[in-house]
C-alpha cells in the first residue's frame, strides 16, 4: 500500500514548481464536511497514531489530497493547519508555571523539557510527518511556494510560514548540502532543469547551454541529498584573463574558447535560486566560498574572483527619483532609456553612458533601505555581494544590452570583486556600520554629479 502511494505521489508531483489543478478552470467551493475530513486526517497525522508505517501512509495520503486540490482548496487546507494546529495555550501556561516554580530545584531541567514540549505545535508534527515520506522534502518546498503566494493576502497564514521556514532552514543547513559541478555529460534531466531554472540570463537553446559548459566555463550547484536531481542554487563561471564588462561577450556562442590554463580571473556571471519555497533560507554566500575553493584547487593561477552582476532595481529607482537623473544631465526619460534606441548611435551612447555610470554609482552607494542605524543598499544583488565581503569594483554601461537588461537597468552591469584578503573586514564593516567597500574609481564617479 505504501509503495503504491509513493508512486502516485511521485507521479503527481512531477517536475513543476507549482502544480495547481484548476478543475476545468473553475475554482472550487470548500464544503464544511470536507473541512471536517481534513481536520480529522490532520489530527491523526499530528498524533502519529498506529506506528511508523501507518503514520507514513497517512502523511502520503494527505500529500496526495493536497496535490489534487485547486488553488482555493490548497489555501483552505493551509489555513486549517495554520489556524487550528498551533500549541495549546493552557498546556503552555501550565508548563510555564511548573518551570517557574521549579527554578533552582532538581526538577528544573525536567520542567524545562516539559515547557519545550508544550511549545511544540501540532503544525510542527504534521510537517515532520510530511518530511518523512519519499519526495517529502520537495513536497514541503513546493508547499511553501504556495504558502508564500497566499500569505501576500492572508496574514493568518504567518504562523505556519514561520514554522515551515524554520524547519526548512534546519533541514537545508549548508552542512547537509552537496556541491557538484555540472557538465555537458550530466544527466539530461538535470540539464533540462538548468534551462528551466536560469533566472538571470535566459538559456536560449541547447547550443547556448553547451557554450556555458565548455572547457573555459564552470557551473556549480548545491544539492540536498533528498532532492538529488533538483539544484537548489547554481552559479555560472567564466574563466578569463580580464575583468569582464559585457555579458553579451561572455555568452557569445561563436567566440573562440579561451585556454583555461591561462586564466587568472574567474567571473561569476549568473547566480540562480531555483526553489521559490526556500525564500529566506540563505546558502548563496556559502556556495560562492565553496566554488572559489574548488576553482583555486583546479586552477592555481587564479588570482581574481569577481562577478558581472545585474542591477535589477536601478531603472525603478531612477523613475522614482527624476531629480537624480536631472543632476547628471540625462536628456532622455526612463522609457526612452529602456527602449535602447540611443545605444545604436556611438556619440549619443558615449554621452548617456557617462551619465548613467555616475547615476548608478550614487544609486549603489547612497540609495538605502531598512530601519535603525545600519541601513543597507536598496539593490538586492548589491546587498548579497557586499554582505558577503565583496567590493564594488566597476560599473559597466551597456554591460547587458538585451531587452531585459535595458528594462531593469538601462543596460548597466556591475563588477563586484571578491578580494580574499579583505573579505572578513568588509563583512564586518558592512554588517556593523553599513559601509560599502568601494573602489576609488566608483567613489569618484559618485561624486561627479
């Protein structure tokens, strides 16, 4: 029976992030009787009645039920867990009173254990049962992707989201993850996942993918042992002898293959998180550090480690701050800049690129977000790399002349340099005081307005 459920579960999960059955396009209305059935099944799952095999079977049946629901059904199912399977307040109060009265006595540690047990909600026990079934880890990751969508309009799902995020953070601790290099000889199903998941620079064809896996390239990914064919995050690397300034040049399928033995620079030009359900679970910084160690072992001549990164918030910020654009003498409005027609005229492009470089420098150094004394850069990619100890090294106008690059940053890209001797000091300065490690050239550009 269990094996049959497992096969059905695997079949229903497939390979998609979110598999929502729409019942012919019409969302269902959840009847009270059905909610009662779910409530009973969830209670039995939380109590783990009947031993390990029965608990596993029951959890698999619940997972199948969930996967067969449309969006309305899934939302109602998750609300039920969130609202009705929290810890019992009276049990917590009793355990807390016992703990307080036992302080300093021989029974203190037993009372502490009792208080922890009282705080452990039925939600946690249900999630743990799901985790135990085959495909259970992936099921929970995809379930949280659903949960995050519903949470935007339903704050009462927050308790379940907090507990699930906490569980996923523990289960996806970097110590459990495996770093693997992906090559052209990797399984086809895995290569297809790369094409599906690439979030920064679209992989347009199998020829494009093969170019990114050539001898002068490296592609690394983190995997969880329970999700062996699902990369969690991957980074694409180009081995060069220069600080790359154009992603089009890096992705040129017709460019000659560089002799990797001559490389002294590794350029991280794309980092893609693949699982929406793992939002808030951070392991990207560990990925880069592990990749740098791997590259240094394979290529002892490597001296420089840098990114060629997008600037995803730049165009949006510029539209909201026209006075900043005017300060640099930009004669085109944001819509015209995003269209990119100006880039086809050499003289016009030279003038506008100079102004965009200064504007981008101020955006990266001065545009901040957050509360309290330590504010962080507004741009999410900048926050990631600066928080990992990188230095804002160079701004590259028309580094990405694609339609997407023009729309999100008027074509501007950025090099963040990972100077291994300065990483720890940069991390500390950024975390404690919000100091952005910046090259002298970028500082000058920020002051030129």
